C-alpha cells in the first residue's frame, strides 16, 4: 500500500504542476455562481477538465468529486476530490493566495493531498504515513522537498494563538451574523486572527506551522480534502467544531503539531455557536 500511495502522490503532484500552464494563460473570464463573491472562471473549468481527463486515462475505475463539474457519490472506492482553483476571487485579483488542490480518498479516508500555489511557487504535498513536504515547481522526488513537521511548543491558551478563518461566500444574513458573532468572540480572546481567502492555503499554512489554528463553517469537501492530509502528516490534528471530523460535514477546526496538548481547542470550541449547513 505504501508504494501505491507514493505512486498516487507523485501522479497528483505532476497534475498540479502541469496545471500551471493553463493558469499562466491568465484567463479570468468570470461566471458568477451564487453571488458576487462566489465565482468561477474559465481557468477553473479548464484546470478541472484537464485533471479529470488525465486521471480517467490512468485510473479509469476511480471516482471524482470536483468543485466545477463532476460530483459522483462518495463511497469507499478511490475518489479524487478536486478544487481546480481554491481561492478563485484571489486568482481574479492576483492576490497571491490561491492554489490547485487535489486530494484522494480510499475507504473515505483522505490519503493523498497536494496543494500548489503557482504565484508563490509553493508545492505542499503529503501522503498517509509518508510525511508532509514543501517544494516548488522544480520538484523531482518526494524526499527532495523540505519536510514539514511542527515541533515548537503548542500555545496553551487562545491568548497565545494565531487563528486563521474564512468568511465563505454565503450572503445569507442569519448565517453571516452567526459567523460574525463567532469571529468577534475569537477576536476578543485570541492573539490574532487572519484570513487569506483560500481554505486549502489556510491548511497548508497550518501544516507549515506559521499559524496555529484554522477553523471555518461552510467549507466543502473539495476545499479541505488535500489540506487534511497536509495537516495530519505534519503532526497536526483535524476535528469538527465541537464534534468528530467529517469530510462532508461543512465545518472543521485544525491545529498545527507541536509539543504539548491540544487543550486550547477546548477553549476555542467553547466560543463557537454551531452553524448548521446541509452536508455535501
Ligand atoms: C472558497 C475559498 C474560501 C472559503 C470558501 C471556499 P473557492 O473556495 O476557499 O476561502 O471561505 O469556503 O469555498 O470557491 O475559491 O474555490
């Protein structure tokens, strides 16, 4: 299984790197989905088409869940979960936090994750029990990247914690109010709060250990699947807010790895008022 995961990981890395050619054409022609914040560009669609076509050639029996096109049933079968551009609004504005995000689940467990930010030339990748690494588009082999494994002391309270979160695209007023109330309680308590505009990039930053905790209500499985592998393989943990983690559950909180325990999560969870979303 181990070398199989390695083969699948290498394949996913090549797909992410190749996508840069499509992204570099910079086609930002927009289609609005739900509202002015929920965008898709022709580049998102072209990248997703490219990735799915290549996987189908190599693994014809594998299944897919893609943000922009194919959403097959989530079963125990190998299933690729793809966000061709996570952080589409950032892509449209050239704000340098967007990425291609490819995850693979087997038996519903994320086992391969690749997050590639083409503007900053950062390639994050991880495979179950293979570790998590940071490299660039000169990538040659898995072990060549910088191994990400957070060993610093974990914060013991939120007052020492740098938190990442996202507001999501929904403009539904009751949901927005609950999100803002949660965010206010975090701002009141935590050392700092940041928002980079991409769930997958946020999880990569947690894996890198440059922020401590990321949470969001309203995520979809394609925003977070690859990031789950990155965070876990870098020594961190992924949970649901006040609950067990579920890829389809539309909320998560994750923390970087390090020395100490995760008691700060208890403090964080106590601040959160649940926001109900229909599962993916
Ligand atoms: C979105 C971004 C955003 C997050 C949303 C995602 P998209 O993905 O990751 O930061 O708040 O939950 O849907 O639409 O840019 O691919």
